[in-house]
């Protein structure tokens, strides 16, 4: 694996009007991609907030049949927790705290020596040692 896909990249295919450029890049590199347990959490949480409907059922199918059948889900393990704690403290001391979930996703990418792929790299650039790419145009 080479890339860890962030929530906003994986959820692109779930949009009513997905960005074809992002989808093309994901499809081209799918064999090199994985995702993280906090990303799965964010997607499942978003779906769980919806009332039962055709849209919710379609999103659940997409999650199961596309995302989970194609991309391995990496856990938030000891190595990720150790890196995240140190980096979170550094950012807090600097007055630049990051959302916990972003830090946990970054930590999994760093702990597994992966490039984090997102549609919004701005929020992730604060993390030291994290390689990040934006696949958004």
C-alpha cells in the first residue's frame, strides 16, 4: 500500500454530483490504496444520522459493496497512538490544536508509512512527518 484515503476522498463517490477527476485518480490508484478506522467511523456516522430512506440504503450499499470490499481498513494501533499523542501535544503547545479525528487519521498514515490523500490538504499540513497529497483539482 502507498496511499491512505481520507473521508472526503472516499465519500466523493457517494455524492450526487461527484468530482470526476477525484474518482478517476482513485480508480487509477485503487490497488495502492487503503483507509483507516476513523475514516470508516466518519462515513458510518454520517450514514447513521440519516433517517431510513432510499438515499441511506444506497449509501450503505456503496460503503459495503465499494469501499469496504476494495480498501483495507487500518486500525488505530499502538504506533499510531504514540505518534498522535506526541504530535497532539506539540500542536497544543504551539496553540494550533487539530481535530482529534484528523490527528488519528494522520497518525495511522504516518505509522504505516503512507501518503495521506485528501481533497483538503490544508488542515493536515500542520502535522510534522505526515506526507499529504490533495487529489482535488
